[in-house]
C-alpha cells in the first residue's frame, strides 16, 4: 500500500511542478506548450491509495 501512496504523491508533485513552471513561464512571457495552467491535466486519482481517502 505504501508504494501506491508514494506513486500518488509523486504524480501530484510532478503535476504541481508543471503547473508552477508553466505559471512562471506565462508570467514572464516565455514560450510554453500551454496557454493557461488550467490546460494541464490533473493526475489520475482513479487508482485508490490510503493517501486519497
């Protein structure tokens, strides 16, 4: 079960990193593959872990 929790948290941290990097790039008008941070897909949370309860 711990491995599922680790994977879930890692996916969320990767998503947050991408959101933060994209937001900074948009603010400073750098090129980015997204036009908005809302275009970044949320991590899949269909695989249940204790962390998600």
